[in-house]
């Protein structure tokens, strides 16, 4: 099963590009961020024609997440409130459409669009940290449900200095501040691993290039689009790649797709009869 994530920066503006990429790559699952469209105007027909089902949570002009799947979508959950009905902060933090998940072939696929934060002096930075703290509580509940978890999205955080083209200048600023990195690490809590870093330890790999300052032409990027896997999926991961070429399209998104390949099917190696793989394959080095 191939699971992809892509901040398309308006699904209607980039529709032809997304359709072309899906026709070429045919991932079973594509998670979109910044769809920037209400659910009633989402271009369902174009994706249905390719054989994809859809789970959508959108809003006009901003934010918006969606899951496209050629496999059955089950138990779709929208917003933090789905798992945190008693959390006092979850309703307010769910007003912006940034969280959606579904069960696909026994794997819980969680699609996130983490707030950018704007700047360290902005109120939006405090909102981002509160959002990440809520994500930590959300993932703690999710872990208790026992589903293998693949969490993807635009995290708007470079976890380490090797994820930034100029760490000496940019570390400590927005998307690379200590508090953001600590909040993300706390949410992962040792339960989720960065799929890309299972296979590629070196710097110089980016998923986002700012539209400004000739960032694409000069390859001055950041790696802020991530795929995280729970322990039971790590042994199934056979590769994770950034499809950098899409950033060179005419009128591209400023992000490129990231794709993980999982040698997974529901019930594989299920010796204990619980419906899930027991995860005892060789897997990648860790």
C-alpha cells in the first residue's frame, strides 16, 4: 500500500496537476492539505473518475484536508473532537479544518495540516503550540485504540537542522524554534517514527520551497511534510520518497508530494487473530 501526502495549496487551482500525478503514480491513498474549498465545491467527480473514494473536511479559502483512497474508507473521524469529546480546547482548535482520519485496510491514516505560526511574535505562534499540545492528547487516545497508525501531513516544522537549507540562519525562527520542535517530539512520544529518515539520513532533501526569493531555482528548501509510522508499521515500510519534480510544474504548489510504501495488507502475519499484522518482518534499519 502506497500512502502519499501533498499540500496542494488549493485543490481546484492545482486539480489538473493532482489528477496527472495520480494517473502516473497511482498511490492507494493520497492525503491533501490546504484544499481551500468547502465540501460542496470539492472536485469529487475528477477523483471518482480515477477510482478514488473521498473523506473531506474543508472551508472556504483557507486550510482544508482530504483523504482520497482507492481502498474502502471506514470510520472517518474529523477534528480533534472525534477522540477528545471532553477536552475543553478541542472544539475551538477544531474550527479550522486541519484534522481528518480514516481506517484503510486496518491502518488508521491520520491527515494533518499543522498551523504555520506566522512568527515567534505572533498570536498565531501561541495558537500553534496550543494546537500541538492538543495533538499530543489526541495521539495518546489514538494509541490506546490499538490501530496501526500512519500520520501524514504538512507539519510546518523542520524537526532537525538537517531539514533546513540554511540552519545557521534559520534555526530558532518560525518552523524551527525549540518550542515547536519540542512540542512535535512530545506529540510523537517515541511511539511514531519519521518514515523518510528510516531510509535517508542525509541533509539536502526538501519538500517545500517558498515562492519568494527564488527558493526553488536556488534549491533553498525545507523538509516540513512528513510521514510518521507506529511501531507495528515500521517493519512493513520499504521506502519513502519526496517527489521533488512536481515543484517544477507550471504554477505549482510550493510543496512536493511525499510517498511511503508499505508492504501491508489487512490481517497479514496475523498469528494472534486480532486482524492486524504482527510486524515481524525484516523491515528497514532503525
